[in-house]
């Protein structure tokens, strides 16, 4: 591969492009929990791609299913036409979702799943005669993708500041982190009252103006903030009291990361709408989905005249046949290999090893749940510099890491062995010592 003249045209996402192109890190192959770069070096994948590859890279059953589908039906018109794979995958996903979240709308990414969920929530209220409900509530440090709806509701400043005011009628609750949550493993005992921020917004603007509240069960990209005990339950009660649609963004938590199919089951709280993506196809083909409560689906479809389109929304590639084939195969793998159960069993050893890093002077906090953890580093004079230094040093040491600011997120594949997790944490420990 000739990289000399091939780097400049690609504008890379969420990347320091000039720095990268001066010292590129090119991945050319992947298998299991490893990447290989263009120099032939093997790299341990500490974040399952981008939380995408729950069953590891290039799983043969998923690869085989994709190849077979491409040869048979490479595309089917998404509007007013269907194909068997979309209906099968929707049924399979509905078997995993909690409660009555049985109506599945396919999209192509987590960002699209969030904007779809917001549209469905607003249209639902209009269909039931409350079209004035258009306000939306998110949370500080939340991440809901990069489309305008998700960007507006997200709570990460750097993701918002360059793109104008965003959507109107957006409000934010506080993040769930409290000073006493330092080095807490799992759910903090305190902080459930932070959910009352939603009640304050209700009392300020009126309950009949608010369409939906969206939160991640665990705030993933913002730094793995685990909900305090009782927090999600309190949000659910406030939404029920005031007729607000509760949306869980499960793009990272979904498909076994918490030891259950979704975070909703791990924390025992069922939303009205749930978004998902990433691991739905084991990261092999871009895809996302929105699971919608049967009552919402019935209200929207029942409000339209017979033969009329009920929801003027969708994408050219919604329910793409190849993505559906990858999704069906991925769900087979998760079931047949018992990967959700494996994640639950592996969580203890994983968190034991990660929390042992708290003895290092460079570590200011650790948060974790299931197979998901975040380690905050003491920042250097320039915020984010230490995180960037860690990323580069880990790469040289043979590990790919996901860094946000001065926080490193760990999310090993559900197929990882304890020895590989030990290696992951060992590389991270040595790198932190070098940075200190």
C-alpha cells in the first residue's frame, strides 16, 4: 500500500489530522481481540473497536453471513418494499429488549438512532393530541451522536461549541458524578436525587411542553459515569407522572456490555424508547436501530388514514440486507457462545485489575461497571495533552486505546481472556508510570 500520496484527501473524524498524517497509525488487519498495522505489529484492542466488536474482530460466522448475503441480495428498496432479513432481525432484536419494546426501526448508526427516537417521541405526542410537547431534556456529559438532535442534547462542550446554538427547546440535567464518588466501583450509593433536575425542568416550563428525556444508562463516551442507585428509577417515575417519553441511549451499553442484553435489564428500568447500534452487527456493517414501545407504535400508526405513510422518516439504507445478515449472525454468536453470560462472569476480574491502578499517582479516579471502565489521569498544563501522550505511548507498546480528553476508556471484547485483560492493564500501568 503506497501511503506517500494517499493520506491528504481523507478528512478523518474526531482526529488531529495534521498530527496523524505526520505520524500515521494505519491498521490493515484484525482478528479476535487484535489489530495488525501496516508495519506488521500486533496491537491489543482495548476498546472492542469503538465498543462495536463484542464478539471480536472478523468472527467467521458473521463474515460468512455477509459474504453469502452480498452474493444473493445486495440491496432492497427500503421504502414500500421489504426483504426477509429485516423482519427476521427485528423479531430477534425484539426478543432481547425488555417490556413492550417490540417495534424496531432500523437506521445506519447510533447518531441516526438518536435523531429517529427524538422524532418518534415528538410525533407520538402530536398523534395523541399534544403537539405542543416539543421540549427535549438531555444531561451534562451525555453523548448522543453527532447529528443535530444528538449534538444539541449531548453534554460534551467540545462537540457543540463550533456548530451554533443547536435545536431550540433543549434542557440539560446535571451529570451524576458527585465528589464522594471517587474510585466507587459499580453504582454509587448517593446521587439518586440528581434525577430531580428533571422535575425542576418540568416545574419551570410545564409538563405539557416536554416531549422526552434521553439518557445513557451508563454515560459511556463522556467518561463511564455509572448511575447512582435509584437514579434511573426516579427518572422513570417522573416521566410516568408527567407523560414524558423516557429514552435510553444503549448504543454502548447494548448487547452484553453490562452482562445483560441491555443496560435497561442490568438496572431494572424499562424506557419507552431505546436506541442501539455498534454491536448489533458486531461492528461488521454500519447499522443502528430504535426499539419503540408497542403503545407508541400503535398510537402513531393508528393516527394515519388507511394506506397513508404513518411516519415521514427513514433512510435509503434502513434495514440494509447485508447489515441485517450481519446482525442475525451476530445475535446467533452472542447466543450460541453465551457471550452476555461470559461478560457478567468476566466483569469481576476485569474490574479487579482496573481498580488496582488507583495506587498510581497519575490516576485521579476510576469508574466501572460490567466490561466498561474509565480511568481519569491527572491533567498536564494543557488539558488533553496527557491523554494524547498516553494514546501514542500505548500504540508504541502494542495496544490501541480510546481516549477522551485525559480519560482513557476500556471496553474489552466479550470474548477476551483474562490473560489478555491482564496484558491490557499491564500496558496501561507501565504507560501511566512513564507519563508520571
